[in-house]
C-alpha cells in the first residue's frame, strides 16, 4: 500500500495516517518530521536544508525529494508508506511521480480529506497546547473523562494557543492551501485516476471506516481488480455485425464517389460557354449585314 494523504490543516489526516500505520504496519511519513530529524542529526541532507533555511528561503523540491528518497530506502517502508501532507505543489507531485517510477514503487491512491471550512476554523482555532507536555486539547470538545497527566511532578497543564492557530491567521493558511495545494494538486492526481475523496467530518472511528471503504472500493493494493471473462457472441449476432460493418463500408464508398461527379459537372458547363458566345457573335454579324 502506497498512499498520499491530502487535506487542509485540521482535517484529521495525521490522525488517520497513524491509525493506518498501526493497522497495516507501514510508516506514516511526514516531511516536516523527517526534515526536523535530519536537522537534529546533522546529516548531509539536514545541513543542506539548514543552509537554505538560514538564508531565509524555503527548502527546495530537489532537497525534499532527496529526503523522501532516503526515507523510502529504510526497511520499514518496504511494504508501503503513507505520505502525510506531501506533495504540496504540482511540481512536487510530478517530482514524486518520477522518483517513485525510478524506484518501481508507484502510488496506489491519493486520498483527499474533505471538511467544511467553518468546521475547520472551529477545530483549529479551538486548539490549545500544553507548554510542558505538548499535549493538544480543544476548548470546543468535551474535557477528558479523567485527569490527564502532565510531566512528572506536575498535575496541571499550562495551555496556550499557537500563533498559527489563531482564527485570522488560520483563515489565511486555508486560503493559501486552497490556491496552492488543493485545487492544482487534486486536479493533477484526478487526471492520473488516483484521486479518492473521504468525508472527514464526524467521529474518528466513522472517518476511519469511510477511509477503509474508499480504499477497498478503488484504491491501491487494498482493492483487487477482478478480470472480466471475454464475452462470446452467438453466430447470429456475429453475422449481423458483419452485415452492419459491410453496409457502413458501402455507404462510405458512395459518399466518396458523389463529390467527384459533382466536381466534374462545372467543367462540362465551362466547355459549352465558348460555343454559345460564338453563336451570338454570328447572329450579330448577320444583323449588321
């Protein structure tokens, strides 16, 4: 199973990727996570990305694809993978297609998680993160049934709102996602026939079931295509088909011959005109005499 998960921030694609990771034993690959890992470990790719970021630029597609190539070479990705949030542009999608073609591991499906915009804003603007344990809560959701432990020695959480989770900031992020990612990238994958859409509203369990049903119905290795048996025509139907084809050939031949006769007609008329003009000239001469 080789899948790409697409969706706006807060659509729940990361949660569903983690569930499929546990169910099928394939890794969830988030480009943000692996980029931070390379930066922390000081790998050649990490240093390359660090130099670009230090100059104020975005990590280029070539570097990101090199990081993904390195990740896919690891043993846990042999059976498949889930790319979470990548590609973000058509250029990245094309680069990923070329990379996977080189590796002989093409994608099986691309899943787009659809959530109403108002619901997304409510989800994300209500998120709060604990400064100490980094757990995420939501002011619009019921509180946990029991106490949730923070770091050792601390019972209370210190909740803050991330700057990019604020409503106005998030709406701008949504606008950019719609223009730069959702429309162009989904159209690219729709053209390839890989695109699948999942309604991502409702409970986590409901969304997981919809996701599995969608993949089973038409995506990747989960769906087994059944070969159709060749249809046999009866002798009577075969003869009728031959007669139909013969009539079509005759009609085409007639159509081709008709324009030729019509084109020849003006030539005969043109040859008669001089004769008429000479007769008129003779009568004129006779009248003058």
